[in-house]
C-alpha cells in the first residue's frame, strides 16, 4: 500500500516497465527517514481492467498522445477534459486554476479517484487504497490472488 502523497509526487521518470511488471521508484516517503528512496516492484495482475501495470501503461500512452513524456504522472484534468501540461489550442500549456501547482493532481483528488475506481471495481478500500478483489454479493470481499497475502505482495507490501 502506498500513501497518496507518494502518488502525488510520482513522476513519469520514476516508472520502469519490466517483463515482470512495473518498478516504481518512491523518492521520498514518511517511512524513509534517510530520504534514500526505494524501488518497489509491482507485478502484473490477472484482471486487465484492474491491473495497475496495464492501467498505468495505458495512461502513459494517453499522456504521450498529448505530448507529455515527463513530469507528474497524476495530472489535473479540467472540466473540458484537458490534461494539465498538455499543449492547448492556443499553443500554451494547459494549467488548471485552484489549489496546487496547476499541473499535479492534488493528493485529496487522488484519494477520491482511487476510492471511486475501487468502488466501481467492487474492491474494499482503506484510506483510498484497494485491499481486496471483486466482491460477489452478498458475501464479504474476498482477497484476490494479487492481494498482499501473495508472494508478490510480500515482496512489495506498499502496494
């Protein structure tokens, strides 16, 4: 599991796609008192719609289509669907009004997006982070093979 501020600070340059999945470099975190950073392996999951490796790959393709190949991963999107940092119709980069730097999605918004995506995928959440696989109503949520109880989860407990 990761903290939303770690997602907020994540840059495209911090991601490395590997045959086994995705390696995410967390440059700074609450638990990294020496600020050395840590690389966290994120394996592929069996369900393509909720696999974070596949979803991140698709998002980076969308960013690249808008000319964005570096900088923040999680970006603000305005009410017209324009991605912050993309080149607008006037030739200038799109910036959003309001809180933050105008490019990065706020950590509060990241929390809301994660919760909504987990709800839509019928996943249990804690502090906005998905913990278990799809629910089969009316039974309680059951752990998916990719949950923290798997060998892959033990290698990367942050996710």
